[in-house]
């Protein structure tokens, strides 16, 4: 019995957790905060829906490393997002810029909702 | 007011219908392609044999195909690329995150449809091009990227996306 237990527990003791994750080190906490908010706002180009923070696809790893480099180099959030979207398209930004057809994207649902509401209330009054 | 309401009741569903029809009826091949025109990024890389690549070798109409020896789908599109290379289309390979020995062995085994292959083991040029994996293909015309597709290249995509653009580029020049 004890022998069995020793064998079982030796599995736990001898197994070393594999830390595959890259550890990013920053000069200050602001950089760190910016890095983590940026990688959660950049879409993984290889995934159906997910940020590069949530993805371990090779291209997401490259993107995270690039964002890390740029944050350390002192680029602004805007510059980093432009850098990424120049390469991977507007699709890469989870918060699309307020311009062009994106107005429809941002305000379309509200316009639609108000039209529906208007219809609903007008109909009741008749 | 009543008339306006009646108009809305008819008009809104039509609007929704047209919107979804437009979204759904676009050819998938075209929907997932990127036609944003941008210039080909600058790079300093060698080909698979270790010779530096001259910028002028990318002039004219070229198909850039991202491939790797570890890439399964690349094997699927390989016969089509081989067929294509027999026509007057010049294909340049972009060997992506691969080792040169494996890549060269792969080409020896399966045949080489490429004029030459750019050796990009870290994926630097690929990153600047916006490559998300392999295979992907780019149509370039005098250092300008005209189209970008992700996934396998095949006859349908070639006919629907690339041929019209090539015709247009040839007419323009």
C-alpha cells in the first residue's frame, strides 16, 4: 500500500510544470498595463474571433512580441495599432476607428433600434 | 403619420433583406481576399541557395506563394502551382518559418514551380506582408500588392480573383 502511494506521489513530485509561456518584462507598470490592453484589442488574424492575447497561434506570438518591442521602444498606442493594421488590415483592430463606413458599424444598431422603438410607440398611439 | 408607419413596416424588412443578401451572396473566395493595394515591403533576405535577392526581380506581374515544408495544405495546392508555372506566370516562393535543408529537400521531392524562393526563417518579410500562416498567395505588379488570399490556391480562385486583376494590370501597362 505504502509502496503504491509512494509511486503515485512520486509522479506528482517528479513532474515539472512546463512553462512554455513567454514572460514579458517591463520597465514600469504603465508599460505593462498598456501592453496587456493592446494585445486584448488586437484581433488574432488566424482565429475566427479572439484577441492575440487569447491565442497561441504562431502569428499571434509574433504579433505579441512585436507589440512588446514597440511598447518598450516608446511607441504610442495609436502608432502600434496603425503599425499592425498596415500589415494585417483594419480587421485586426477590435475597436474600429470612427471613420468612413465604420460609422454605420458604430451607430447602425442605435439608429435601427430607435427606428424600431419609434415604430412601436407610434403604432400604439393609433 | 400612418402612411409613414406603413412605409417603415414595408421598408425596414426590405432593407434588412437586401443587407443580408448582399453580405451572404458575395463569393466566399472574394470575401476572404484582400485587395488593399500597398507597396511590397522592403526586405533583405537570401533565396534558399543563399544568394541575396535583388529588388528588381520582383518587377512585372508575379505570384508570391507562401509555403513551408511543414505545411500540409501546401501539398494540396502544389500540383496547381506546378501547372501554373508551365504557363507564362512567374511564381516566387516565400519559404516561411522553415529550415533551408528541409525546404530544399521538399522541393526536390515534390518539384519546384518557383522561379526562386525567398528564405524567411523568422517570418520577417512575412510579418510585414501580413502573412498569417501558410499557404497564402499574393499577386504583385511592379512592387505593388494587388491581391492577397489566405489558404490554398486553386483553379476557381485563380479564375475569379487573379486572372481579372492580371488582365487589368496588363492593359494598364
